[in-house]
C-alpha cells in the first residue's frame, strides 16, 4: 500500500510542479465519475475478528466553485465483507457502503491535460445485512454505522471531449461498534484505504 501511495504521490507532485503556468479562469462546473474501488481495511480490525478486503463500483460528484476549490461527494459499493475468527474461519458476512464529503484543492497543468487534487473532510459508513455462521451461527450480530474523518488524493488525465480517466487514493476513519446477542464486543476498527480507477466527465 505504501508503495502505491508513493508512486501516486510522485506523479501528482510532478503535475503540481508543472502547473504554475496555468492561471486561466475555469468556470464553475460539475464533474461526475464512475469507477472501481477496492476497499482494504487495516489488518488488525479487532482483537478477536478480522475483516477481508472487498471491491465494487464507486461513484462521485465534484463541484468546482472556483478555479482551484471544489467539494466532492463520494461513495463506494463493494461486495459483502467476510468476518473471520482468530482461526481464520468465516463466521459472518455484512454489507458496508463507505461515503465521504471532502473539500478539495485542484491544480491543472499548463497543457490542461492533467489535474491533480487533494482533499479532506468527513466520512460516513453504512453497515448492515449482518449474517452469521460457524461459531457465531444462530447468534445476532449488529454493527453500528460510523462517522469519522476522510482524506483523498487523485489525478485526472484528459481524454478529450470533456472525458477523462482518474486514479486516486482514499482513506476513511471507520470504526463500528460490534454487538453479539446484544452484548458489546468492542469495535471493528476498519479505517480502510481505497485505490481506485474511474472514468469521468465534465458537466458544464
């Protein structure tokens, strides 16, 4: 994960350095994106349980209200996540939809082909659809929704005719209180990283 962040950071740094010449005014407009984002929870989710990775479609909408500043709404829709016990046996499955709202700073290079951005804001994750099996079979699992911080860094590459391709890296602070048959079992500290590839379009 760190290597991917470093590579993306180097590419974006090069774009930022080249962007000093680009000072033309950009009118307010919307950007829409759709792509795929693997959701990679941190390895040590819980003292007794762990959660696997999952991937799925993602969607985002960005509103640029000045040349550099924008607000983005983002959600990922991964397949269900598997919960494993200490022996690695799958004992439950649940759904999670991680979302975020971030304030972003955008810079475009002199050619107008590349646009880099960084952002920070808030995350919200819906968790539900809990199903148990194995050692938890017959017991009721409940996972609370989560709110926290969010961060994003990305790069758009223009394809012409208002279309572009996007790569990005995201992090969300997602901690879900866990209950089994009504008894507290601590918190699933998911805090996932997401590395995505999307196709987008500028909407004037």
